[in-house]
């Protein structure tokens, strides 16, 4: 019995009916028979080529395929040669791409946040989910710089960006994946949840980093670590790939890591 793309979509963790969502088939059809599945943070050109070489014809991507969050129509690069080459390869490879963004974030708990907690080996510690974030209480306080080293090591990251007082003791840690590092989410975590350190994917540089800088200047030991959007959310998609593998044991499932394209010069 053939498993179709729609069969796989129907088994993905869902958060009920959402009034507005970017989760959709970006290419292909739900009726295609699935030969193999690739799961990744983003369907980059290189990642799609790797998926095709592995024999996958369904690609589940957390972020958009064509360079912007809302991708109705042709996306941000619709008339660019770059997008056209990418579209032609997707078509020639017979690749169906499904965007899976809102449902995992709206699930209870947030699947993407849970994946990062697991990757950091922090699910075993006391933790709770607070709105769009999570708060972890470590068994004992550690310096912010030591936590930064732990994060880099567990996630195999070449660098982190940091602000605040990294020599201060940190025991209550906030987790805000993706683009949740702005002041609207971050500052209440410091003020109401009393986090000592916040890990975030990314956010406006003039919001939370400046709040943390002022806090440090006032003698408040608060720290802030920016992982990068991909680094913070890829572990959640890896968790998803393992869930899909359990539900469809007869279909090859591949997690494709797509590190950030940004480099430190």
C-alpha cells in the first residue's frame, strides 16, 4: 500500500485548526506516493539536492523555500534567476516540499522548543513552558560563560553572540527559539520569570541586548546568548524526523542539517 504525501502530513503533530498559517504545500501534490522523506530547518538548494540524492521525494521544511515568511505566489525572489534555477531543480527532481512552521510552534508543548531542550540535555531538569518560551532551572548555578560553552559543545556551533554579565551565576535559564529574542518576549522573562540568562535564536539588536547591557551596568547579573535562527530550531526538526520515522517505519527518513549561511570574518 502506497503512503501518500497527504498521509504523512495528516500524521504530523498538529495544533488544531489555525485561523492563519504558512503551513502548506510549497511544491508538488499531496497525492504523490512517498519514496523517502527529508526533514530540515530550511529547504536550501543544497539541502534539496542532498535529499534528491538520498532518494527522498518529500521534503518537510520549517522555514520558507523562497526567501520570505509569507510565501503566497512566487515569494520574494520570484523573478530572480536564483529562484528560477531552484524551481527547475525541484521540478526535475519530482520533489514535493511541505512547509511545517506554525503547527509545531503552536503544539503543546512547542515541538521546536522541546527539540532544543532535548539537544541541550535539559529536559531532565525542572522546566516549564511560558507562552512562546521555556524556562529551565538547573540543579546548580553556573557561570554564563560556562553555559555558553555547554551550548556550543552540544549544538556543535562555531560561535555564539553574547551580551551582559557572563561571569555571573546563572541557574534559571530562558529558551526562546527562532525570532523570539526581541524585547516583547525577552524582557518579561527576565522581569517576571526571573531568568538569569536567556538563550534565543535571533531578534532586534537594539532591544534585548541593550536591556541586558543596561542591567549589567546597574549591577544586575543578567546574560543573553544568541544562537542564530537555524541553530535554535534545527534540533526541533531533528526531533520531528525521529517522530516521522517511528510512524512510518517502512519509509526512509533523513534529517538534513542546514547550518547558518553566515560566517564571522
